[in-house]
C-alpha cells in the first residue's frame, strides 16, 4: 500500500502526466483541432498539484510542508494572474524561490539534528561524527570524497551550480540504516554505494531528478541507505 500511494503521489508521476497532457494538446494544435494556447496557459496547475502531493505525502519531515505550501502558493498566484484576477505576476513573486530554498535547507538541517541522538560526551560524539558521516558543499565548484568508515551513519550534501561525488563502496553501516540529506540546485550529486546496500529514495525532484542505478541486493536484511532531499533543476544519482 505504501508503494502504491507513494507512486501516485510522487512528483515524477505528476510531471509525467503533465508532459503527456501537454504533448497531446500540442499534437491536437498541430492538427488544427484545438488552440494550444487556451490550455497551456493553465500550466501553474502543475505547481499546485506538486505542492498538494508534497503535503499529502511528506517524505522528508517539516521541510516537505514548507516546500508543498510554497509550491501551492506560487502556483495559485500565477494561476490567478492567468485568469485575470489580480495584477501579481511571476516577476513579482520570484523571490519566493529563494525563500523556498532557504526554508528547505534550514528545516531539513533542523530535522536531521533533532533526529540524531547524542550518546556520551560532546568531544567523543564530535570525533565519532567526523569519522562516520559525510558532509559536503559544492557551490560553483566540485567536491569529491571517499569514505571507508565501518560505522557510517549518513550525511548532508549540497550542490549549487556545482557537483558532489561521494564514494562509499568501502564503507559499512553499523546500524540497520543510514540517511543522507541532499540538495541540488542547478547541480549534481553522485553517490557510489556497495552492492550489498539497499537504496531507498525519498527525494522530491522539481524540474530535476533522482536516479537509482544500483543493483538491488537479494538479502532481505541488507543494510538500507535512505537518500532524501530536493533536486531543483538538478539531479541526484546513486550507483554501485
């Protein structure tokens, strides 16, 4: 039930349906059956649908509510402008994109900090975290790192008009699962994992994509690596 619900409420599914509808409308326009402009001008409905799906299935915690609400707000304002209700256009509300990005980063970081339990002294915990997690930021540049920790716990990766490449093939997850938070804006993140890990994607692509190219392990008790986050006109790729 989980897989069926998450599939039909996924951003990829909604964008796929939108692409098919737009393609059919353009085809009918070329055949002189309809006027494509009369239908394509309602494209902000796609933003509203993406936001509603995000609220109905918040896979990444509090940041999901923020992203979903912002998409609905932007889509609604642009749709009202299309219908001639109000004088607000995209040129007036584009700063909301920056608010969306900043809010997602802050709320996602806060949620990750709250979810990480602390055991022992701050000095011991800091030393342990430094060797069991991967954290990287690439802005107008590149970030590469190989991790061989046998107690890998997860990490946080951000690529803004740049790229992150992480190699975890020599690492091992001590617990049952680990999570990596990702954020790609006009950039890319590539993560290499062992073939014994089971990758689970909880990402939200907006004009971007999350691509799992790994081979699923046959062991039902395999360690799980959860990849979550947001890709805006960027991509996150996981391979073996």
